[in-house]
C-alpha cells in the first residue's frame, strides 16, 4: 500500500520512452499528478527510430528467408512464362514500401501509447525538458538560438528517461545517405547493393543479418575474434557460422580506421591498411546517453565518466527525489529493463512495495536469424567459478519439430546449480528464441529445479520440448 500524503504528489518525467511511459502509468495509477515532457513523441526513440522499426524490418527479412527456403520443405513457387511453362520467380523486396510500413507502425504505436497516457490522466508536454534545480523542470521549444522556455513544472519527484543516441566517430561521420546510423536506415528507397556494417555487437549483427536476408551483399567488420563478443560463445559461433554460410563476408579481428564517401560509394579503411568499398555503410559502434545539457550535475546528480546517470537497484540517483531509468542510466540498456525501472522508481518514490532490480533475472534477446535469447548465469560464470553449475546442451537438430520445420541451426542450453539442481541460467538459439526463453526465465524467477521443469508436459512435437529434454538430462539422483 502506498503512503498517504497530505496533498497530491507531483511527478515530472523527462522523456517518454519505455521507462518514462511506464513511470507515468504507474504514477497515475497511484494517484499522483503526472506530467510527461517528450520531444519527439511518446515511446521515444525506442518506438519511433529503434526497437519497433528495426524489429519490423527484421520480421520482413524473416518472411523473405521463409519464402526463399520454402523449397527445402517441398514447396515450389512458380510463375507461368510466355510459353505457358513454369518459371521460378525472383523474390524482390520493395524497401520503400517496407520502410513506409515500419515507420507507420511506429507512429501508430506511439499514438496508442499517447492515448493510453491521456486516458490515465497524464499531462503530456511537447518540448525539451531540463532541470532547474532538484525540484523544477523547464521546458523549451525550438532549436539553438530559437529555443525558448515556455513552461516550468514544479515536482516532488523527477524521473529522467532521455535515452541514448548513436555514437558518432569523427573518422566516419554519417551523412544520412551513404554513411548511416541505425536511425537513418529507414530513409533508404532501395536495398543497398553492398552494405558495410562496422561493429559486430547486437545492433550490428541484427542489421547485418536482416539486410543479408533482404538481398544485400554484406561485409561485417568485427574488431573481436567473433561476432557478438559479449554473448555465449557457442551461440555466437552458431550465428557467425550461419552468417558465413549465407554469404556474408565477416572480417574478424579487423578495425575500421575511417569511412569516407566516394561519390555514390563508400570506402572503409582498416587499421591494417586494407580497404573495403561498398554502396553504403552502417555505423553500429555503440551509443551515448542523452544527458548533456540537462542540468543534472547542477542539480546534484552524479554522472559516470561515460555520461550515464549513476543509479541504484531502484533507479535512485545521488539526489533522493530524482530517478533515472533506461539507456541514460548506468544499467542494462534494454527496453524491458527501462520499463521495469520506470515502475520501480515510481513505486519507491510513492512508498509502494518495491522489488529491487535483479539483473541476473533479466531476459535478453538478439534478433538475428536464428535469434539468441539468454537469462541468468552463463557459461563464463561457471567456467570462471563464479557459481558452481552443471551444463547440458540439446542441439535443435535432434528435435523432431525442428526437423519438420527445416531448422538446421540452434540449441537449448540449461545451467543448473550443482548442489540443488536449481535452474540458474539458460541460452536458446532458435527461430523465435524470444518466445522459447520465457519458461526458463520463469524457472529462474521461481527457483525451480530441473526435476520440477522436467515434470511439466511439453507438447510433442514442439521446440519447447528441448527445454524439458535438457532439464531431464540434468536430473540429480537423490
């Protein structure tokens, strides 16, 4: 039960991304007077230029892959030629139509979220917000010298949810036409003939996978030994193997020194002197928090050297009434985590029941083909002795449903505590791994043992059957 205050509590939120949106809903639910300041639209960059459009593009790429691979399942697609005989049609992707659709869906999602906030009684102010001390938000409109303060919002609690932007390198400055950030890809009217992707982290791997499926020649420049260097090594190996099998050129242990435009092409120069010429280049070299110029340090809020706001497990900052959530905070940069932080911050500020964030329980997913989903402790934790655990892997090639669907790559890996058999982690590499990881996430949250999971009935045949198979293999004899 929330504390009872003598007057209605005032909450001001700067930024309407997943964290700010959920914070606003939670505040309204608890009876606070909530004002949300948002510059571009409710949902922020996550909805308008990042998560929603990128995953919509990936869904189109998956559809193209499914059509192209249908012959493996015995489905043959033909058209009739001039002589009446069957000819195999070319699968073409209308990128302009794809981009129009994904941007339309993003706008619709933003409007749906805005309507939800309005129905909840949240006041939405359009403009750029910044702090003017620890209890006041000033809102400006316009850019540069034309910017003008037009509103001041007094608040008991302030929540910062301003997100992050693509990192820009002086040696490879995007021009929005040939050298691009991931927010600029949706301006393209046609599939790039040859796309260089600089950076093999999550963003780089996802777009490299998608554009290869859409028909682009793709060169992925990775500075590390493998793509997705922060992920499970077995999972990353599968993804890199699929990339190369599908014709992607993966340059491992390579670093781009510069990327410059050359007429209607781009040239990437590597530190070892090699050059790669292509039609377009995507710079996916990380992001920076949008905290500059917000008046945070002047209000007493501590920042890390990277510009991220330092927060604790309830999203609290060094100032007791100011919270920071999402990608601008020094926490895990996931939309689901931002949403959880937003709710937690409001619950804490309003005196409601709070469960501090436990990063070990956070499920994450990489939307390559196939997807990689992870939760809990990983292989490195066990190998390095952080936790005593037992591992079992079930290749999807052994799964009957996977065979029926023509799935050739992927696995389910479970980690269980050696002494008790409690499930402490999992990795799924499969189509729709984002859906298959949920039962493992529930098992970790509820501290279920491998025997308890193995006793659950999985449909036969099903991909989820590999989860119970892995749990059954980890049975501990009592």
